[in-house]
C-alpha cells in the first residue's frame, strides 16, 4: 500500500494489541479492504464476498487468511470461521454495510452486531477516506498512484448492553448503538483529515 499510494494512518494505536477485535470499516472503494490490511497494526481477517474468490486471486485471499462469505444467504460456515477468528483472539474485518456504497455507514446489516454481541469482542471503527475521490489515469478502477488515502482508527467500544442478551431485539438495539458510534467516528475522521 505504501508503495502505490500515500496512506496517512491516524489512531492505529487504538487497536488493542491482543485479544479479539472487530474492525468495522466503511466501504466506498474496492481498495479500502486491502488498504486497511496493509496499514493495520495486527493481521486482519476480512469477510469478503465469495465472488472475489476466483482463480489465482481466490487462492491468494485464502492463503492470507481472508474469509469467503455468501452475502445472499445465512452462510453458516463463514459465521463459524469468523467466530473462530475471534475465539482465537484474532482481528475480524467487516464492512458493516455489506457492500460498497457511499461509505457513510448509512444502512448497516445485522452481521456486525451479531459478531460483536456473540463474541463480546470490542469494535474499532475505521474510516477510509480519499480512496474514491479521483480515478487513476492508468487503471481507472483504482485511485491515482501516490494519491493520499487516510485511514482513521477510532476508539474501541462494546456493542452489547452488558446483559449478554442475544435476542433479535438485543441485536437491533446493538445495531442502533453501533451505527451511532460509526457515524460519529466518520464525522470526526472527516474533521480530522479535512475530507
């Protein structure tokens, strides 16, 4: 990442050095996940759509510990693998909106709340800014070479309500709390970076 672009990383020290952690990353461009993997202070295992796991790229993603998920169904094997990462004290990366969009955390899917409540792992919000501002001249699908991309890590927070409930209502309430935290972090990251 540092060879192709100019990442400016803020708050990486906020990621707990040990134990399970969930990185909740906004997703405006397909370089966002690789950028976070490249600059995060710990190895990250992202849930990535199964459509990306084709040919040599699929072997590469599997080899570096990324997790394939079927976004169109309740993928039990992906859920089990993701919970396994957290149970082993690893870092799970999630795009809470489920797909690329405006990267504003406007509509969260329930997956993030489920993993956070079920595992008890803290969530660290991550804002990637600048990846979708301009298109490259050589490769239109990527930001221009040497373009600055900001990655801002936020303060860890707990999603649960301290009651340990795993009901549908508890997950809905956790999703609301998470969305507020993520939105606040994104607003703060934009203020910090001027973007």
